[in-house]
């Protein structure tokens, strides 16, 4: 079952598990040194799923200027290839449609997952750019 909470609603255990999974994937697996925890966490809606008491998927959704964005989309390596990532993005889009109807969604996706987001009708805009030493692309979707 997917859970959706504001920062204040997260338990200390959930917050620990979220930071642990994000660090495991974005810093250690991808060998990137950057400020992984930032102030957006305080303003975000956190969407996540546990299986057998282990956090296996996570993303955060937040309002940014005139649009909605999401990021830190991650699945544990033990769950990759199971469809959990697709399920997570569907849950994100359902949440946005329900809570921010008619909004434009803008994301900055790692370049290697561009095709993944295109399956959800996201369109790339602009050129590839480096964000925290990793190639990214800006993508949009109108809800």
C-alpha cells in the first residue's frame, strides 16, 4: 500500500528509511557527491511504499512557482524490473491530478530515464544539462 505524508507527518523511522534509500541509490550506487537532503523535503509530499518492513520505493512531490514537480524517484535495487517504478509514477500522477487538477508538471529527470517518462506522456524540452554532476533533461506534462 502506498503512503503519502507531509514532512511533519513522517515518523522518525520513515524519515530515516527515506534518507537511507535515497543515499544508497543517488550517492553510493550512482557515485555522486552532492547535497542529497535539501529544504524541499520540508515542503514536499512524500510518497513511499514498504514491503516486509523495508522501504522499497519513494518520491517527493512539491509545488514550484507556477507548476508542480516531483523528484528523488527511487526504487530499491532489489525491486528493479518488477514494475514498482511504473506503479510509483502512476501513484504520483494520480496524487497530482487529485490535489492539483489542471496543473503543468515539470521535472528534471536523469537523461537515462527519459524514455521511461515518455511512456507517461512527458515531453522533453530543451537541451541536456548537468545537475549534481549527472546529465539531466527537463520534461513537462500537462494534467
